[in-house]
C-alpha cells in the first residue's frame, strides 16, 4: 500500500506532456492497430471475410 | 526496453488474453445463434416463396448451394461467393479464435497508444475505464445505427456502411476526448454535437428489413453481442492497465 501511494505521487510529477521521442512510437503503435483492425474487420477479400465471418458478426462489424 | 516494443508487448498480452476470452464467450453465446440463422437462411434459399426472396432480399450463399446463386444475383445480394471458407467445426472455430486474438491486439494497440497520449494507464482499474470508452466508441455508438446482424439479414451496400461506421467511431472518440480532457463549456457542447451528428445523418439502411430471421432471435443476438463485447472491452482495458504497470511503469 505504501509503495502504491508513492507511485501515484510520482505519477503526478511524471505526468508530463508528450515529448517528440515518445510521440513517434505512440503514433506508430496506433497506426499498426488501425492496420490490423482494418485488415481483419474491413477486408473485402473473400477468403479473409469468410475466415473471420463469425467474428465479424459477433463484433457487429459491417459485414457482407 | 524500447518504448515502442513495450507498447506492443502490453497490447499483445491484453489482446491475446482478451481474444481467447472473447472466443469462449462467442462459442457459448453468439456463434450458436449465427449457426441457427444460417439454417433459416438455407431454408429460405431453397424455398422460393419465402419472405426473403419475395422481398428481393437475396440468399446468404456460402457457395454451397448452386441454386441459391440465382437469388444472389438480385439486388442486395448477400453472397459469400465460391471463395475459400473454413470448414465447419474446429477449423471455423480456429479462424474465429485467430480473428479475435489478432483484432484484440489491434484494439489493444489503439487503446494503449491513445492512453499513452494522456500519461498512460495507471493500473488495471483505470484500464477498465479506458476499456469502457472503447466499448462506447466501437460498439455502442456504431451499433445504434447499424445493429448487430445475423446472416441472411438485409443490409445496405457494404462500402457505405463501413464509411458510416468509421465516421461514427472517429466522431465518438473525439467527443469523449473533448468531454474528458478539454473540459470547457464549448468543448462539452461540441462533444454532444459530435455524439449526435452521426445518428442525425443516419446509417445506410436497406430498402427493406424483411428477413427469414425471427425477431426474437435477432433481439437475443443484439443483447448477446453487446454484452460479450462489453466484457471483452473491460477485460482488454483491465489487462492493458495491469500489463502497462509492469512493462512500461513510469518511464
């Protein structure tokens, strides 16, 4: 519990604005995520669509 | 560890575990309903006088029945074509698991990246709240206009629906950012405009909603989809918050 409170205290101090060297990896990670979701959930390629068919219905992605 | 790699590791842990959990939930709840709907679909495809074909709503053809192709030519074709599809049973379930895990990692990457912009997730509990935001953005908002649907249900043209879906997701995400981080009266007003706008514009709808799927099956499916995705997002966010503490900490 003590470590926890010190942690959140240091959190307040280290909650700094995003610096350039951190912004690039963050945006790369977000782009990778968008690419992955788009590839699986939005592909018009038939084989990809059929493979992820039940997934797309279950996640309510626009399907077919 | 390199910052980018840390983000990917955190997202991978959350996405893989939540994806496996989601697959189990789907096999128990949503997939049996999809399989049931496919029976209604096959029935209506073989019966020319069914409401679906009478309404010009085409068959949901998985390439199995050649006679269904005639119907699939009609407007609003719901055609899976003759392309490869996994065999029913283990193979089909395995691909659903793969899709869940891969997109789970994708959603986790977005969740972790977005939260890093605001200082990063401080523990599993904050992760759960970010997960709930993901649920509102990716399930609740687009689902209001485009309800979860079963096979054989008519829908508007796919491209138009995908554009509306992405637009609604972006607009809702911006609205939540304005509400929680900009914290001013004009930002709050704009946030509500952004939340409402996609639904005023309206999601693309089919000419007719008539389908061979019974209403009560569809209703149960909507509830099942919303609740399983709610659990998925809570789990994804919570796991991401937990893993973030261990792999990124206060770097």
